[in-house]
């Protein structure tokens, strides 16, 4: 429980820094009702992940554009909200299926549960998926290569897209940066291109989107939500948003 509280507080500190750019140790201690030493420990953890800098008496975000794309930042987002979604997603998997897993940290939460469902064939562009599942002999792994992105720990570009075209799969599990209205968006067009290429070779696509992703933002359109065979969200998704999705023909499943 304490570990979860620490993780959630560190995420809130990071979100605050992304909004304000900087904050003092004293202000953060008062805001979160903890000691200055606790904030210093949180700051040291975030510095270790390459996301912030410590200055005299305060904290600053290191590089907002880089950090928002980084695996380290994305792994901290909405961990508790993702768990019900992951449980439901894994329930869709049957032995001997061919799956596509994207490079999202939401989908990465599925990885520890997949070896028990072997044999499976897994197609991915994510280095982390390969590394996590390589020790298990019942899992056949296929990586669509391309240009490696260190910040996302995955492959993108024309080679990835063409590699995908030679394959097919039963189900693709993917996530997205933002859902605005009934449209999924990504902040990087290279990510959009690879996800679209992988979606095109799957018999069905399942979008995993926790409620924190539903907001007014987004840059590059990934897909209308009606394009997904199912959209899995958590119980914190507001009633108005749920109604809007259902009224627009989205196959929405609230996971609890």
C-alpha cells in the first residue's frame, strides 16, 4: 500500500511540474502533507528516472517534450486504473492465438500474465515485449524492426510498416495517448503509422484506455473509436463520456 501511495504521489509531483515548470520542496511538502525529506526522496527517484532536475530548494522538469514520450514517465501513469482493464484484456486471450502487442505501457502490464496462456505467437514493435517474454519457450516472438526509438524502447518507420504487411494476427491489443471525444490520438506521427499498419493485419483490435486518457488534447489522429472491435475503460470514466461513446456506436466495456 505504501509503495502505491509513493508511486501515485511521485506521479502527481511530476504532473504538477509539467504544468508549472517548477516547484519548491516546501510547497510540495505542504501540498501533499508529507515531510520535506519525503519530497526529497521522491525527487531523487524522479531524478534517477531522468525526468526532473533538483535545484536549490526546488525541482524543475528536465525536458517536457522528451519526458512525456519516455517509457519512464508513461509507466507511472494511472497504474491502479489499468489493473481492471488488464484483467479483462487477458481474458480475451486463448492458447495458440496470434497476438499483436503495441509499445504502450498499458499493454506492457499484460506481459506477466501471458506465459500461462502459452502457446502463443506474439508480434510486436516493442523491445520491452521481446525482452520480457523471451525466457518463455511457449511463446513465439516476432519483432517488426525498423528505426529504434530509445525514448519509447521500440521500432518505427517504413521498415516496421512493411514488415507488418507480411503478417496476420487474431487480435491486437493497443493503447493511445489521448481520447478526445470519440477519436484516439497520438502525439507522434511515426507511432500512428506503425499502430495503423499493425491494426490492418489483425482480425480484431482492442483498445485499452484508462479514464485519464479521455481529455481535450491530441495531435495526430490514430482512429475513430468505432474502428476498434472493443474499447476497454475503467470505472472512473464519467457517465456523460460513457453515454457519448455508446451513442456514437463505440463498443465500450467498463472494467471493474
